[in-house]
């Protein structure tokens, strides 16, 4: 461990340990954990002090080229967990800036894409990460705060039904309390889970939890790490990150699904953190930590994806959890400046512009409004893609269920700086009009109402809705069809604007 906390400040947080991300993770400590935890606690306090001293000014939040940034401000400070689910995301909240920390004070919320918020579960202590199993409707959450004052349970993984409201996590332990004292990152893996154990001092590991039997069984997937951070299953490989002692630089490793080390993808490096991992639509590895959120390509090159998040003075905010929507490619992530400002309560989003549908308007004005959550598919091989075709229950169906229809996750993005539309210059969108929607109760009117409330705007921004619903016909046995036509106006002249049209086809599940 670094012998001097002030050295961290002198380095302007460039070498601060990027995980655990929240100041209260190791405080207060039990005697058995005090040796390691107290030092970590002091360094994290130094991190907060350095950010406070050098990062008081609010910088403008700027996404990397090719993305649109939006933010939803919640009523509480975010903590660790963010996971996509049909219609929105699960997110952990709690008094992450408080000292000393108390047990049972963290909650899990579900934030819908339209901004509605539901409390799912209560009574957590120190939320590390979460992952949602859509097939089982279960949210798995790691908690390493059993030693916190007032904690009833912890140091384990909780299995929380996604549909519940205000459920107490006591009794929802997947493993007995204390099983994984430093439980941190988590991901779905085969018939179970992988969980990183951030023990430090070479004792860090990745634990496999097999859920195929009558009771969960644990085994060691990989070990020998220091502060094991993010773990992410990416097809035939498993990505693992760690913060390496004594200087807390970060590295990312590639393992086979059998737990065999393949290569070091990046690091040791201070160009990125090791808090959480995901993979973006373009294949880049997303990593959070002191650099907030960066993308790492196959060659190890690092690209910051957002700057200016409540950092100011050359400091980025401290990145927490990150999750990617498998269909739209939207990246949702958490960040903290340790100041209690809106960014600490923010559900931050990056929308990849190349995933948007331009809508078929005039190339000179088509960047005025583009459609989110819509992918055109050819009706047959060799034909041009003209229709948004989806199968009930497939990834393009936002409700995630085989329920007699398709819900397209339709949203609207305005003033898009789109490299595909080089002749179009973003302007100010003054108003929005729904020209036609079939079926009439498909949800398009609600989306237009929500988008209109954000107008006029000259910003590059997106508005998300509950989706465009197209039902199957004849008791769910025949395809259903829908259509929506929208016009965004620029200024007062009705002739000055952008009209977008999209046709939808919902196919029954084979």
C-alpha cells in the first residue's frame, strides 16, 4: 500500500485506487479487516479531498464523437449497481458520501425510460454491482458491508425478484451471509454467476456460483489478483480487471470460459480504472474508474467516452457501474464527484449515433430529428431494409416477453451531429407534431408529449418513451402492422423542419 496518503493528492488523483468506488465501502471496519480497510478508507478520503480542492468548477459534459449524452437526476445518491431491464434500468442508491457508514441504508430502484421510479428492494449495506437475468426476472446484487453498524446481513449475493416493490433483502441471500466478504462485480455465466472477490494483497479472486443444482455451489474461477474489480462475460471469453498494489494502477485480463488466462488486454495503466466492465455496441471494452468511463480497443488504446462530469479543474468524475442495452446499444453508467451534486444522483446515458434511424427525410434536414430504438430489416434476402421487423419476445421487443405483440423501444433524438448526414447542420427544434400513428394507442402520443415538454431545444439530446406497441392479430397467430409519422419543426415556418416515417411489423414467435 502507498505509505503516504498525501502522495495521492500530489498526484492529483491520477493514481488513486479506482475501486471500491464509494467512500463508505470500508468503514467502519471489523478488527479482522481494519488493517487493510483503514488504509483504503484513508486513501479514498484523500481522493474526495483532492477532487473537492481541484475540481470545484463545473465543466460542461461532453460526450465522445459519435454519442449523444443525456442524464436523468434521481432523488438519491447512486451506488454501484446499474443494470438494463425491459422498460428501464435497475440502479442502486444510498448515502454513499456519509461517514461513518451504517448498514441497511441502501436501496435498489427501477427507473423507467419515461422517468417513473419504483423502489424494488431495501436493506442493503454497500452495493458493489448488479446484473439482471431477464429470463428468470431476478436481479443479482453484491453487498460487502456486513460489518457496517446495524447491518442484518451482507458479504454475499442477493437474488431479488425484479417485479417486487419495497422488498427487504433479508432472506433473499443467494449464499449465506459472510460467504464472499469482499463481493464486488457480478455477471451472468452459464447456469450461474461470476463474482469478483476484492480481497487485496494477492488474495483477490473470481468466484463461480453454479445455480444448476438444488442449492448454489461455489468454486474458484480465477485467483491471484489484488483488488479484483469488474468482471464481464463476453461470449467465449471472460474479462477481469484489477487494481494492482502498491500503486493501484489497473489492468484488464482475458480468460477463457474455463478460467484459463489468455492475455493481458490492457495495463498496468493509469489511463483507465477497474471498477466495472462492459462491452459496447462497437466491440470496445467499457471501463469505469477515475477516468469516469473509457473505451479500450483490442490493441489496448484508450478513448474517454465522456468528460466534464462535475469534474472541473482537469478532473473527471469517479465512474461506478456501467451497463449496455443489448439492442439499442445505449450505455447507462453511474458517476460521483463526492460532492452531493446532481451528477452524483445522475443516471448517465450515452446513445450511439450510428444506431439511430434517420427516418428518410431530406438529407439537408434529417439530423434535426432521428429515431432511437428502431432497426430496419429487409423482408427477404437481397431486398432493401425498409421496415422495422420484430418477433414477439425477441431482443427488439422491449417488454422482453412473448405476450401477443411487440413493443419497439421508440425514442426521439434532436439536433444530432451525425457523420452520415454531412450536409445537415443541427439547429433549434421548436416543436413536434404527430402526423399519424397506427394503431392509435401504440404509445406514440405519450412519446410526443414527453418530447414536446423538452422543446424548444438547440442541444443534442434524446427523449425515451414506453415504446411503440404493435399487437399480433387473430389471437397472436398472424403478424401485426404499425406506422408512425412525425414532424419536427425548426422555427415558426411549417415548411422548415424534418418529417420521419417508420413502418413496423410484429411477427409471432415461431
